[in-house]
C-alpha cells in the first residue's frame, strides 16, 4: 500500500512514496500480482535485425550516429541523477553498478577505490579508458560474494532490459548496507512521450539506414515498463523518491528512482519461493 504522495509539475518533477516493511510479527508483505509475469521471455529478433544487432548496439552505445548522439545528450540526465549523491557528498562510498556497459557512468562519478560492476558483455568495456577504476567485474549479480555490502547500488538504463527483474532487485537488497541506497534511472517505457521520442529519432534513422522496424528491436530489448519497474522497487524498499524528465511519470522521457530502507525480509522470502 502506498503512503503519502507528493508531486510538483515541472521539467524535473519529483515524488515520494512509502511502503511499509513486513510487520514485527514476521508476516511478509503480500507479493504483488505483477510478479506472476516473471521471469519474462524476451521476444526473438527477426533474422534481418539479428545479423546487424551487435554492430548496431555498439554504435548506439558509443553515439556514432546522429540519432544516437542526440539520444546520448538527453540521456546525460539519467547519468547525472544517479551520480547526484556522490557529487554532493565527498565521503567515499562503495558502489556496485548493474549493467555498466561501456563504463560511461564513470565520467559522472568521483574516483572511488570500491567501484564494482555487473556486466555480462565484457566486450563492451574491455577497451574502456576507465577500466582501471573498476575493482571487480562480474558477469552476473549471482557472482557477487554474499558477504559483500555496498553503500550504493546503481543502474542506468538497465532495469528495463532484465527478464527476471524481481530476482535481481532482491539480490541487490541483500548486498546493500542497512542504510544503503539503490539508485536507478530508466526510460519511461510504456508511456506516450517516450514512444514518440524513439520513433521520431532512433526509429526513423534505423528505418532509413536499414529499412527495418526499430519497434521489433525495442520489444526485444525493453521487456519492462517504467510502471512495472516502480512496482518491483516498491515491494523491496520502504521508501522511494522519484524524479522525472517531463511533466509526470505518465508524460516523461526518463524516470529516476532513489530507493531507501531495503526490505531484507521481503528479499529473502522472495528468493526462497
């Protein structure tokens, strides 16, 4: 059940939601019905797109084309929101980044001796100039030692891609310090403004260059909507603060979630089930 909800309508609007933890008697909060959708199955790519997928993905992440370069400029909002806490506070913090990709988040982060990443595609970061700032690189969150604890776990444009999102978030909860924070920025997948945004930029360019439907690639990549992501986070954290690049969550390009009060009881119970 959601608690008080506050929102201001501006370009970078914010809201706070609160979710009660399990009660002192030990009863767990009921698992949201949305969890029945997981794990999801990623729609397959048509062969015509699969042949160019790896090349397109790398070019897109590096901003080589006009549309992807423009997208990266707008996406800087995502990176800035995630790094906002460490830019404002010089106290060293241990970090685990989920889906680190080409390590471009590190251009926004101050130096830390305890910066670990989870990234299954090593080729994305293998030649990165920021690789020497990484302490440990894992291919899967399950590889992170269970005794490890982080002050912050971060994610930029990653949660929308994860087929078993509740499991990944539950494991993140168990890796956080009790006062740790989960900071995630995602596209407003499933909303009108986001859909118009990619169709008129990357989607148009993709069809012009390859004669193919970018929507098929998006359905393959983005298996979670922003509202599904929020529902999962609300189950595993007691307090969420949300900012959007737009007017509201339903009319925005991007959303940022600052999640505190990790609910270890819910995480443990979910992973046992």
